[in-house]
C-alpha cells in the first residue's frame, strides 16, 4: 500500500471511545495526524448495551479527531472484545488439481476462506481466521508459495463471537454515519502496537488491562497460539474501592489513578488521602495501604485467570519473553512486580511508541492508546495483504488471457494454413478436370499455316 493513505482506528471501550487518525510514513512507522477521546457510557465489559449513548460517543470522538487532523472521516476500522469472545483451532485441507503447478497465494487464501464456512453454534459467528502452520504433502512449509505439491494443509486460529455483539457494533458505526473497513479483535490490535517480532518468536503473553475486560493473546514462533477475554478490568477495581471505602464512584476512580498501588507492602500506614463528604458530610480519610489492599486483591484474581489461560494454551514452558502488560490498567504503580510474583514470568510494560513516528504526540505513547494505535497498524497490514492478493489475481487473469489469446492466435494461424492448403489442392484439381484453353488455342494455331486458305 502506498505511503500516505489515511487510516482511522476506532476503539469502543468500556470507559472510553478513542478515535485515532494515522498513516504509514516513509520509514514504515505510523504517523498520528489526530485523535479524539470521550467517555463511554453505552458499553459494559466490552459489549454495547446502549446504542444511542455509544453512537453519540462515537460521533464526539470522531469529530474531535477530524477537527484535530483536518481529515474528513468517512470510514473506520473498529475493535471488538467482550467476554463472549472465544477461540478454537481448526485444520483445513485443500487437494490441488495439478501437482505440476506452483502453489499460489490465492490457493492459501481460498483455504482460509473455507474455514469461515465451518458450522457454528446458533447465535455465534466467526470474527476472524488466522493462518498458523502450513504443510505441503505432510511436510511443514514456512512459505508454501511457489512450491509444488498435491495437498495443502494448514492450522487456523479461529476467533468466534456473538453475532448480536458484532451486529450492534456495526449498527453503531452506521448510525454514526460511517462505513467499516475491518472488525479486529482488540488483543490482536494491541499486540501489533506493543510487541516486536523477537518477542513473538520467543514466546510472549500480551495482557491488555482495559476498563471492562482484560484481553489476552499468546504468541510463539511468530504465530498467535491463543486468545481470550477475561470479564474483569479497571472498572471492577473502582467498584471494589467504592464498596470498601464507602465513597462515590467519581472519587473512587480519582484516588485509584492518583494514589493507587498494586502492592500494599509498598505503602506506609501513615499515608492517607482525604475525600470530601457527600452534601456537607464529614470528609473521609483513606489509607494508601488499605487502598492498595483492595487493588491488589482484585489484580491478583486477574493474574490468576491469566495463569489459567496460559495453562489452557499449554504454553507454560514456552514463554521466554514473558508477559507484556498494556492498556490503561498497566499504568498502576507496582503492577509489574505483582504480575511477576503471581505468574513467575518476566514482565514489562508495553508502550505503543515503538511503532510511532518521532513526531507523534507525546500523549499517544500511553498504554491506554495501544488498542487504537494497534487497530491502525493492523488495518494497514490487512489492506496491504488485500492489495497483494488483488494484484496476484489480476496477474493470473492477465496471464490466462494472454495464454488464451496465444492459443486463439495459434488456432487461427493453423486454420489459415489449412485453408491455404485446401485452396491450393482444389486449384490443382480444377486444373486437372477442366479445359485448358491456352493449349487448345496453341494447337489450333499450329494446325493451320499462314498459306492455308480457309473458305
């Protein structure tokens, strides 16, 4: 895809709706042209629960991004998450018509598209299909294009979601006056923003802690092995603080962000924050240590579920690169130490600035924008792949047309030759069967001499 094509990523989250306008720069990195962000009130745990509120939030975020970037936004790619998301492994097989012809990218794409046709439980649909290992006649092929063989087999990672959840997202986008390019699973988008190829090759777990969900994606040998969505995120921590400290949600979120910690042992007993009382009531003092106890308890539960997903994927001993934390929840103090303690793996915080141009706005390097930036990156990758497939298709069509033209031309030449031969043959036959006037005239002249008098 030519550099400079403008892409818009829309992250419809539980706590925020973010719209990011970007394009691919000449150096291959992403240039952010503008962004918009607004509070999300129509989404719960990654699922749209109020169409009207979500549409209004989308319009607000898109307008902010459009005004800041100076770009008229008509099309967006959107992320999808939620506890309804699940994944499974599928193996596809394609028997080729001829083993003497080279395997093409179009055949691999046909094998992938066939996977979309597998039967689903009523109410569910396939969101995405990602090819993993490919085999040609039973042998593993790192790149089967150009090889010869009778049978192609491939393992696919199939991502499944509720049909109603996907359709509600599409309806929100259309109601906001927009068209959709791609619907992308959010943990895959976040992985594009914060992981590098070495980590994906060595084995790594992406953990994106958002407002309503915690998204997980496990990679090994540069291929995605497992995806999952845990229905807990930053919002449930806020709710716990509301209950544990008897304060309203607004103040609970504020103290969590400003004074929260994932490790109670890292806070002193004499550190406190005063919260204003409701309607003239006495203010409340909250200990930093008690606040951290509440936060730590919920985060420990989240990391236990992360461990469960790692075991489910049978990847316990294959994660050399450990865990990468991203999302708004990754900004919590001491969360890295807690994650290492609970999982036994090395942990780092993932920032999307590795894939951003140096001129990018500073606030865009925050982990809370990993998903939105990842949607832009993944959209560019998919568009380039689609353009490549289209170019291959057109080349094959042109090649087939030229071959047909050559065959037609050869047939016409052959017919002309046969016609000429036939004409020549028929000419000879006419000469043999007809009267040769020239010979008769000559004989007649020789028979009579000039001296002969004819009466």
